């Protein structure tokens, strides 16, 4: 697979799916806090790289995480920001999320497979929302990260000694990368609006399927 890059969202069917989900998602209950503050410095990255106990997942973040909720199961509580949970008793959202995952891969020749999963489904707090540095060494995968932002934000990568900064576009941004356990990523929201992140993932051995999905997203099909 090719290097970390932005994917052009030219496919109207994919944009319609994403817009429909975002409209409903923003209506969900979200709890924001100014704590913890963003920690996305390169100094922090070097500290984590030197830590033999680092397990691959972000140690620090500030966002509402919905990724654990599944269709047909009660939502017992999900993390709003570090140390806090929010309660929600209805199944509407779980069904909506399941529908998003299924329609994401539907109608993509060569790209549909049960191996696709939602690695991240989160809404970041305005101005201070972030995901701390991590390398997913616990679970290498190909990632298609869809970001909706009506304000401003960015994503940082460190690959070998190369630094990559991808700034959010107005509306939707899509970023492809492959996590091998050696490359690192963090991101943050710097604008006044919430920042929605939908990260679809598939194991490394399904690289050809990820390529098919990218081709579909970049196509101009209506």
C-alpha cells in the first residue's frame, strides 16, 4: 500500500452516507471538558517512543468515544473524556452505527468484507479535543479516517524520521495510512466546533480491499 495521504472524496454516494450519519451523530449527547489539555508535542512523542511499556493505544485524549457501542446491545456507558462516562439507554445509536458500517462497504466492488471494523468513532471537544500520540502496535491495520470539521484541526504523523502534517479541509477530510507499529499519529481540534472522527480499519492482509475502497471513494460516481 502507498504512503500516508489524503484521499479525495469525490464519490457522491459516499458523501451522502457520511453526511446523513454526521447529521444524526451531532444530535447525540456529548460531554466536553477543557481537561485534559492537548498533548501532541514531539517531545511527548519521544518520551513514548522511549517507553518500553507503551502498549500502542493513546494514553491521552479528549473526545467522546462511541466506538465500543454495538448494534442490538445496551449502551452501558461510554467514555466522554478521560475519567468520565455518559449514560444512554436507547438502542437507536447502536443501530445507526451498525448501519453506517454496513453501508460503508456495501456497493464497493472488491471492497466489501466482514473484516472491516470501526476503530474510532468519536467527537472531539471544540478547541481542545485531541488524540494523543500512538502507533497501534497492539493492532496493526490499514486505516481510512474520515474527519468532519466545521472549524479547524490537523493530523500529525511520524514515519521513520519524516513528519507529516495534514490540515483538515472544510467539511470532510479522508486520510489513509497503514499502521505497522513503527509509525506514529496524533491529531487535534483547534476550532470552535466539534470535530467528528470515523475511522474504518481492516487488517494488513486485506490491503487490496482497502485499495478498492479508495478507488471507489475517489471515483466520481453519483
